C-alpha cells in the first residue's frame, strides 16, 4: 500500500497529460497485483437480527482513480444532470449525504437532521392523509446490486430521458469497482463514495418506479 500511496502522490502532482496516460493504461496495468483489497467485518442490526457486513479497505491507487474519474468536471456535470432527472414528485430521498455549507466539521449532524425531517417527521405528517403505510427494505443492499445497473442508471435506460452518451464513463467506474472488489459483483461498503454510487442506482430505481405508476394511473395517490 505504501508503494501505491507514493504513486498516488506522484500522479496528484503530475501533469494532466500524465494523468490521462495513466488513466488510459490503468486497466492493462499489473499494479493491482501488488496487493489484494482486504476487508473487515462489521455487525449491523437489521430486522431485529445482527447481520455481518464486509467493510472494504480498497487499494488506495484504485480508490484514488475511482474518485478522480467521478470528480472530473465533465463527468460530475453528467452525474448532476442525471440526479436532476431522478428527482420526481411523490418520492423523497432522505439517504443522500448532506453537507452543512457553514461548517467544515463532521457531516453527521446535518445527515441526522435531514433524516429526521425527510423521514420521521414526514411519515408522521402523512399519517393524516393515508390509510395504509408499507415499510420495506432491500436485503443485503450494496452487495446485491448489479454493477451493470450503473450503466442503465447513467444512461437512463427505460425512461423518457434514455441516452447512451454516458456509457463509457459508467464502464470506467464499473471497471474500477471490480478492481476494488476483486472482480466480485455488488457495490463495496465503507466509504462515502460507495454510498454515492449506490444512490445513483437507487435514485434511478425511483425514476423507473415513478414512471411505472404514471403509466398505470396518473391520479394514483401515494408518497414514498
């Protein structure tokens, strides 16, 4: 890892053309054979039972390239455009991390506040408007996600906004995730960037669900 970390520092200070060259050749490189991507196991309470989750400790070089690929200005703008289209009426997302612009400290207080407003308080306010409430969950969420769904999400497959211009970008992200997960399926656990990638797929699912309901009955009354 120290060897990889030195490479990260060198690339971070290098010329843009060097970064581009490294990006083009990365998937043919043997650098990821230096070490595997270990993980630690953590416990989480789900459905009143303790379940074990594998928290990944990614190869620092692969992790750097993943964040760099997502945060390129053009790619970041593409993601923002997708999230604008993902935002639909009747479905509120309360799990996306929120940052307090007035503070450089931990984002945890802002996340807890938004969770209380968008989930707990919202559920109480809707109790007066609806007769039934359904609570559901995705079992073993991140590991059960298909990485190829990221292509569908960024290309908005099956929606009114469908296009293929983001396919190459999505494939680059998938290849880097595969390196981090040692070619296993699913999204890794343990970092905010993995949460962000998962939210792309889950928000895309929200859009698909909304359009399905709209096709069946535009007057259907519900809140998610």
